């Protein structure tokens, strides 16, 4: 997720002073004809909104929905942590530190990819001007969360398995905010689901000319992660080896980013690839190597403490602690 600051100059053509906007699906005649049949395409559009006033307060949809995504993902993780005997206090302590690590990771990764654009040291921390990297945030959150979980004497891989569906859910909700503010608009396209940019309220810098139809890359990412949420929930209903769910999340999401970034207009860093693509490729290779090593050493014989997750229709409060968690605690503290 890489955000940019809203334009500070005159608004682009088509800007509106209100916060209520409609979604339009408008048929557009294509220039291609087959015999007497003319192909008719359609595009979707709405006026983007980076912020609106609610009384004396300026509300930023992007920040609000990122917070909602974090809380929704944490709530989903609780569905799995409570039956395993992990207290809410312990979980929120881990998640709180992971959030801090994620925020730092988001900015550090963005700085590394845009250091040529910075004029002073202050620019490295100028988050008010925009600039966040989703993959950097995930890496920062996992590293800090790993350290805190070890301090709490919890087995880390099962904990990451519990977090995997919530991470996917949080990303999906965050992508809704990207659609609202018009972030991650990709290359031009003639596909029927292309997004026609029609301006908006304080649009972000670097937007395409009004009337341009582009790939709605944030929508692709939203669909990718929404399906992943369902897949992970179903995946975790059966006993799995520790680390399997987070490996599935990494392979699924990183592979999707490798392909979807070809549709973005982000700067190319190496071999014609974006920084996110290079990071995603490294993640896929790392997970593939770990899975290969585990298959050779028989490490997959150890089952995850997240196995046999409850179905959501079961009330969380009626679950008793899972004895397997105690084993995870003892093995973690002895290792």
C-alpha cells in the first residue's frame, strides 16, 4: 500500500465539493468491429475522496479503514486464539507491538524505494506527505511480533497460522479505502472493468488525466485477498503442520502481487520489476525453500496447535483451553 499526499494546488477538472458520490457504469463503444458486430465495453467510475469534513474534524477514509481492517483482523484471530488458551491480554500485547513494527516497516520500506526523491532527513519520516509500503509493514509486523511472542513463551509458527486469515481480511478492508481515495490506479486499459478517472475531492498527486480508463489494481488486490480469507478459513478446519497457513498466505498473496504489479505504474527498480515484486519474489523463494527443507527433514510430522479450529457458529466463550497449547508453551520455552 503506497499512498501519496493529496494535491495542494487547484483541483482537477471534475472535482466536487461534496462527499457523496455515485458509482457509474457507462457503456463505451470499442473501435474494434467483427463483421457487422460492434464490441461494446463498459467502464466504472466514481469521484475519489481523500477526505471530508465531519463538523470540525477532517475524516480520512484511508486511515479509518486501515484501523477498521486491523481491528477486524484482530477479532478474527481471537476466534482461533481463545480456544487455544491464549488470553486476550496476551494477544493484544503481541498485536499492539506488531502494529508498531508494521507502521515502522511501512515507512522504512517506502523510504528505501524512494530515497532518490528525498531532499532531507526530515523527508524520511514525513508520513503526513503520504508514503507507505504494505509488504514492508507485513515484514515489520512479523519481525516484532515474533520477538514479543517468544518473550511470552508462545510457539511462533502456530501463532502466525492463527493470524493468517486476519491479515488477509485486514488487507482486503484496506483495499476498499484505496478504491475510495483512488490509490493504485494502474496502466491504461480497454477492458470492460476498467476504471474511468473523473476527478474528485482533493485527489492524490500523480492522478491520470480526467477521462482516462485504467486498471483498478486495488480492486484486483481486494478480490485476491477476499478469496484468500475464505480459503484460509476452510484450510484451517483440518489439522495442518505448523506454519502451513502462513505459508499458504505468503505464497498466494506474494504470487498475486508479482503479477498485479505489472499493471501498476510504480517505478521499476531492477530487471524491469518494482520493489514490491522483488520483495514478493524473495518471499516466495524463501517459503519454497523452507517447505522443501521440511519435506526432506520430516519436520511436517509436527502438527500445528491451530489444528481443528472451531467453526464460526460455535460460541467462542464456551471453548475450553486446548491441552496442545501447553505442549507448545513447553517446547517453545525449552527451545
